[in-house]
C-alpha cells in the first residue's frame, strides 16, 4: 500500500457494505440504474470492441450488458462478495473474466480499446486518481475509447465528487485534437442526466 492509497476508500469499506446487503445500490432493480446503463451502452462510439476493461464491476449488472459488445472483457472489483455475484451472473459468458484487483495499486499488463470507469473514481484520493489516469491512458490503444459515468450528488464520505473525477480527465483532453497539442485524449462527448433527486455525468474520450 502506498501512502496516497490510504486516502482512498479501502476494500474493507466495500466488504462491510456487501456484508450487509448483496445489492446495496440496487443495481439489479433501480429504474435509475437501468436507464443509466442503457445510456452508457448507447454512447459507446463503436458497436463492438476487441478488448475491454471495466474498473469497478460490483455485482456485474453492467458487465453482463457490456459483454455483448466485446470480444474480451476483463471486469475487476475490490470486493470478493460482489465478484462472487458478478461471476455467477456472467458464468455463461466465455468472453468475460471477473477478477479481484485494486486500481491503481495494480493494473493489468494488457492493452485495451475500451476502458469503462463507472461509479468508482470518487472512491480514489487525488493522488490515486492521477495515477489511475496515467495508467488508463498508458493502456488504452490509439483510437481506443474511455467512458466515465459517475453519480454527481454530494456524498460526504467519498474522497472526491463525480465532477472532480470527470474534470481531471477533461484536463488531459482536447475537444478538437489540434495537431500541436500534446494532450493524450480527445473529448468526444459529454452529458448530464437527472432522474428525480439523483443525477449522473457521462463523458467519452478517445486516445490520440
């Protein structure tokens, strides 16, 4: 464990949450989550990806849906209880691997043409967000896509806000990718959605 990692929410935080409830954020039953997943899939720039990486898969509801768009999908989480459900949900999908892994402390030694960061970035400290951003850019192939989706309501126990996560990646990006810019990402699109009291932000980037 690095010094900066101690400011991120530890795996024990999530172990305790899943010990109390198998689906603590109602990913399986919430209309808000169902619509958010549909929007996420609709915003993917390509119909299909060769190799995708999902950081923070939880119980695998989005994982199962992403699998239909990917030849290979590696989905990771820090909570074993959540992964047990994700593995069971995706047991019949030969293109999906669900592994226990903590980003940015560990990162797979692979290259991806799609990386999905959904509802996980605000659990990182500022230092870990920067390190995760470096690793994501490093492991995203040219013209590969990064999609971020995060809750934008204030949650005091989280180290960062959803907007802070997205803004950090926007700082690495340009809108129109001018030739003279050394920014590693191009920002393709962004949107905000709200359902009742809950809101989220979605941004899509392309590796230059």
